[in-house]
C-alpha cells in the first residue's frame, strides 16, 4: 500500500481500477542495464520505432481520407523525424555507451534535439521541436507498452492516472467511464480540475511521478477532498474508505432539501447562486444542483480538439440549446478564452514562451475579428431564445472593452439589417481578472453593465504564480490581502455606478470565503454545480450584518497566513461539518 498526497482538485471519494493514460516523456527514470542486456535494449528500441512508424502511417492515411491532405502533412513531418537516422543512431549509442534503458536514452536524445530546434530563430524549425516531442512520446508509449487510447474509447469504469490531461481529453469525461483521476501536474484551477468539479468526479492533481508508482489495474482510492491517493490499499483501509464514501453520499443527499430554496440570508438578503459550465452536457448537472442560471459559460471548449473552426450555425445551435435549457434563468456567455492552457491549433499560431501572458482571450479575439464576429453573431442570435448576457474575458484596459463592444455593436447592426431577431438590451459585461482591470474598476464600471471577478486568473496575475504549476501551488494564495483588496475595490466601484458584480473564479465556490464575500457585497456567486448547495447552506444560515462585520474584520488583517488562519478558525467554529467533508 502506498499513500501519496497532492492538491485536492475535486471533492468526493473514488475507488476503482487504475488506467494509465498517456505518460509524460521528459520525466523518465534512469535505469542502468547489464552489459548482456545492451543489444536486447537496442533491439527493443528499434522495434518500438518500427511500430511507431506503422502507427503514424496508418494515422496519416486515415486523416488524408477523412479530413484532408493538408492536415495529414503533420504526420509526414512526424515520419521524417522517425526516419531520421541521427535519432536512432544517437539513442542506440547512448544505450551502448552509458548502459541505460532505452526510455531514458530516448528521453535525453529527444530533449537535446527538441531544445536545439526550440532555440532556432526560424519559426519553421521551432515548430519542429513540437514534432520531435510528439513523436518521441509515441515511441515511448510503444516502448513501455502504455497504450494511448482516447477517453472516448474506454469501455469500463476506471480511475485515470496521467501526467497531464488536455482540455480535449477531459471533454470526453462526461460519458461516465472515468470515475476519478490523478495527474502529475496542474493546480486547483487548471482546466482539468475545473472539469472534474463540473462533472462531479473526485480528482487530485500535482502528484509527481505517480505514473511510475501505479500499474494498470491496480486498485486506487482517490480522496479528492483531502488530496490523498492510496495505491493498492490493504483490506482495513479499503473498508474505511468505503465507509467514508458512503458518509460523503449521505452528506450530499442531506443538502438536497435546499435545492429549490432561494439563496438568501436568514434576514432576507438575496444573492444569486449560479453555475459555471464548459459544455452543453453540464447543464443537466447544474440544474439538478439547483443553479439559478449560468454565471460563466466557457465557450472555448467548442473550439478545441478539431481541425476546423466551429461555424456560426454550429455555435448558434449549441448556445441556443444551453440558453433554452436554463431559461428563464440567465446565462452569461463568455466569448472564447483561448490561449493560456487552451490552445487553438486551427490558426497555426507560433508557440509562446509564456502563453498565459500572451495572445490569450480577448487579445486573440481582437487580433482575429472575423472569427470573433462569427461567435458574436451566434451569441446574439441566441439571445432571442432566453436571457443571455455577454461577457469578455481578460480585459486589462478600457480600450479593449470599448473595441470589443464596438465590434459587438457592428454585429448588432448587421443582424438588424438582415432582420434577424436578437435582444437589443442584452447586458454587456467583462471579467475582472487582471490587477490592471481591478485598479481601474471605477472607470470600467461606467462602461459595463456588470463585472464578473475571475479569481483564478486574478490570483495568478497578482501573485505572479502560474495557476497550473504544481511547484508553486502553495504560493497561490486567495487569502492574500492584495487579492481581497482588489475584490473589494471592484465590488465598491461597480456598486457606485449602480452595476452588479458576480464572481466566477473558484473562490466563489469555496465555503471558506462565503461569509467574507457576502459581507463585501458580492451580488452573484458562480461555481461548479457540486458546490452550490454547500454555499447555499452557509448563506441561509447567516445574517447580512454579521457578514459585513466579519468582512470588516478580515480586511484589517495584515498577512495571508493570518487571513487563512482566521477564516479557517471562524468558519470551522460556525459551520464545521460543511467545511470538512
Ligand atoms: C477565472 O480566471 O477566474 C475564470 C473564471 O476564468 P478561467 O478559469 O476560465 O480562466
Ligand atoms: Mg480566467
């Protein structure tokens, strides 16, 4: 039995069989081999290369047939890497000279090649670094016997153990065969963690090298609430976790009576509790949890894992389904937030050194207005079928909002000329997720209809902490007084102009912050479906004045550690059970 601890990404307990999914290449163990094994190992490597070549050729043919010659060219580039004698000779030489296993030799040779390509000035060569990385990953799978299958292809219930899960991997998790997952990298607000909470499966992220400690079909327990993973538990532990799993279900069921009750304090102060979604399928989940609308619809998922861009008609149909399912409740549709950790492959954009600081979200939309307009048309058309509000991501200065709004207005004019119905009074808002936006919130508040505070990014950009890097996860501090001040500034600025403020970052669904945010005056809390009832329970148990006094006290505290300690002490004393499970 092995017990490991990582970052809690989605609460609940999952117990099941492990399925090793895609392993990271630049993370391979150095194993020394006996001299008698050297030629066996070289042979083993060459066979893996041949198997990989066959696999890529098959893929190339399939893509050529089904998608097109242009896209199939990606695989021709991969075949060139595979046929490069240097790669094969260098790996064989390393195995022979250093007596190391093939996986390790492949890792170091491919890392050298890909580093050399990455350092080149010519963009064409820089892109080849990605080809080398991809192809070596495939060889590695063939060497280790780890099969790369898509999550869609799973036929039984498993716990996924992976180095990392891409948005396209997680997009298939709705099918029900993934009962939990553990990844080596990532943080609480990585897209995979967000997705786990949305579909309500337990998950732990940031357990380094777990892919080396688990074998396919090992029994694994994930305690997502505490960030614990147990591999091959003994009988006593297994029984204990079945008991806790049961307790968790009873706790969740015990909240269900709150479903149809309003989110209002004991003295009648009403807020809105809505949900974040990324795909159409999630609407059913959030309705079951009693969401009063959608506070954040992450539309970018529609653009991922495909070779073309979604058409206006396709987007319109998907958005319309979502909007009609939640009507008459509102749906805040956020325009595409691509870039960062959600890469748009269709435009062949160059690889960025710091994608979270790069051509992301509204910046990408303003760079490609034609693509942006297609999305805006689809969203506006949808507004005829329910209550739609539109929101722009990652605004950091006033001109960005004005430009985005003026494109939206020009699209409205087009629709009017074409006699296509839409809501002329649609509310136009923006996310506050950069310190720059929060610091000029008083000015922005005059331009917008509403703000939605995106704490996932606000914390990342304020604290200079990469939100998906598990190495610095402990420094990612929502408790920091700087974050609390930026939130307060944003709320105060909006209220001064008579505008409403929501929060759709993960902080909104964290029960530790509910009383504080209520006291600061937040109007709307938007979170993953699984958090709604817990947060509602807290809101209904308190008085508004109590929340205000509490918020005043918290805002006086000097350090993040003290804020955390005080919140934990006060909230545990008041709501113990809700916070612990
Ligand atoms: C945020 O940044 O808080 C947010 C809700 O947006 P995303 O997590 O999609 O970046
Ligand atoms: Mg964000």
